[in-house]
C-alpha cells in the first residue's frame, strides 16, 4: 500500500553533537584530561576474538557509569535516558 506521511515525525534531521554539549561543560573537561584508552587494553584479554556477539565498547560503559556517579543517577534506565 502506498501512502504519504505529511507529518515531520519520520523526516531525517541533521544534528551536530558538538552543538549539544557546551564547550565549558564538565564532561568535556574530563574527556580532554583523562585518557580512557587504558580501559580497552585492560579488558581486551577478557573478550573472545573470534566468536560470540560483538561487545559494547568497555570505554563507553565506563564513561556511562562515571556519568551516573557524577550526577547521582542510580538507575541504569534513568542513566540511559539522561545520556540520550
């Protein structure tokens, strides 16, 4: 069935992530100051290289937990909502 949808609900929108977070925001300062690459190296031996599902980036998970700690967000669901 062919139909058109005049609503803007499904129209693509271009968003620049740099515009969403102010330049002087605490999280930008943390990201510039701390090199989180050590987390990936520490976790690499814990993951299988050739089978299983792709993992969620351990650095991203650590950053999410850090945000939750800094902002006092106890619920994982709430944390995901806030990060979005």
